C-alpha cells in the first residue's frame, strides 16, 4: 500500500452518533427514492429491518416521512410504501450572479414549488445584489407563508471564492466582479440560517445528489456562463483545496499575455469562453446581434452565417483544448457541462465538444471519459445551493426540526 499513514485518531463514535448517522441514511434514502419501503431502506443502508422500522417511526412522528399507500407483495401481505412528506421541511436555493438573483423554494421531496428573480440587464454592485436577495425572499415569503414555518435555511451559489474561518463564518471573494470581500451573512437580512458556496460547486452538488454525477467517483463539472467555473469530484466528493478555492479553472492562463480578463489577468480561460468574451469575438469578427445573454448566444450557435460558424468553431476548439488539459490532469469518468452558455453549446455541439476534448487529451485518459450535459439544466446552481440546508437537516439530531404548523 502506498501513501502516508494517518497518525492521528478521531474520537470513537458514540451510540448517539451511530443512531444519528443511521437516521440520516434512512431519511436520505426516502428522499432520493421518492417512494420506497422499510425493507428497501434496510437493504440500501445495510441496517436491519427492525432498526429501520424504529427510525422510520421517529421520522414519521417528526413529520418528515409519511406512509403513502401500499402495494401487493409476493408473500401476499401488502407492503407499506414510504415517501418524504413534502410539507415536512422547506429549503431555499439562490443562484447569485452579477446581474441579479434567482431564488427557488423547494419542499422536502426537492420539488421546486416557487421561484423569484430579481435583477436587471446590467452588472450590479454587491449592495444591489443583497437588496435583490431580500426582495426575492420577501416575495416568496408573502406567497408561501406556511413554508416559512418549516423553513430550514437558504443556500447561496455565489460568483467567487467562498472561504470559511474556524468559527464557520463565510466570506465571499469575487475579484472578477470588482466586489470587495464581504461576509456572506451580510447578503441576507432575513432571520434564517445561511449557507454558501461557489456556484460551480453548488451545480456539482445537485449533479452528485441525483444528476449526471450520481454514483460517479471521478468527474469534472463545468460551468460556462458569464463566468467560467469548475468543480472537481474526486472519490465521490468535491475537491476544495486549502481554503475552498480549488477549481478556479476560469482563471487558468491558456494564452500567454492573451486577452484581458475581468480578474485583471491576461489569457484566462474565461477571457475566451465566458459569455461576454464569446460575444465580443463575434462582434469583432463582424457579427451583429441583439442582447448579451441567452438569446444572443442562441443566435450565435444557431446561425449559418460563415462569420458565426467560424466563431463557434473557434469556441469549440478552445473549449476542447482547455478541457483536454483537465482530462489529462484528473482522469475523470465523466465531464459534465452546465451553465447557460454550456447548455447552449451542448444542445447542438455535444459530439463535437467531446471530439475536440479527446483530440487534445492523451489517448488513454481521453478515451476513458464520457461527456454529459447537466441533468437539471438552468436550475442546477439553485438546486445545488438548496442541498446545503437539506444536508443540515439530514445531519440534525432528532427533534431539532421546525415544528409542524
């Protein structure tokens, strides 16, 4: 066996720790499956049916799980089905960008039940983004007062590096947007638990939960929007680095002294593959178009004009080169592309992006990955952000959930 041997030891798990872990496994299984049985939960978790029966009884009494009818079994006795109680808990997830916020409300089955957008057509200072968040939360609370009584918290998918100190306080560093470092807690004035992570990582959280990365140990989850981000999945978990900035691929230099990037550097991936950079390339080549968002990128990828086709070809080649290097570095099983620019490209050019990536990677790792679009589309960042309060609920001890109204 190679590698270092750990010399430190952790405290032995207590009976309470084990029970809490088992409870979390059971609840996670019910939520992920949507509809299951006590026996199925026992098989999946490795627990005895008796243990699962006790745990499920607790979860039902807390309003988190409910019995949802029965089905016939081969033995003749009907099998009682279990399902998450949608009204048992609620979670907020926010996709925070430089031009506004999209805040989504999810129930315990992780079904989106409401959504509110606030923002504009231009970039906003961080103070305006915080105001957008509060306005969106006010609107959602007004429409969903019952959900607020069972609200666990809000997760924020943010455009920058999110660091946590030893006491759990989080700070956002968004150098590319020119925002000064700001405590994450200052972004939300509402009285609720706030969790935060970089948007590329929350996108990966959703895909790991029940999307294209579920059950995959090694993956790259790419976000292409106005900014360019990456989450690296290694051994089934997100790689975070020393202080959570692992994956800042958008600011890896691919052209020495190349195009000026918003971060202040030159030649960054984002300076060639971010939405503004892509549209500027089209404009410089003589292209004419309206807008600067989803519609404009859609015009580009759907155009048969030779100028637009040439720009798209260059984008695919550049993306393939940048991804090929990552494939060599990380040897993923899957490369998953999301973000609104990435989804536009994957709609029409997925096979070409895969081919371009393989051609820029070494033959062996280049032949070992498959390319996928994000399973949850444009909602992925917000859904992944909502996973953070969901994980807090899963880790919470018995009886700590909000009371049923």
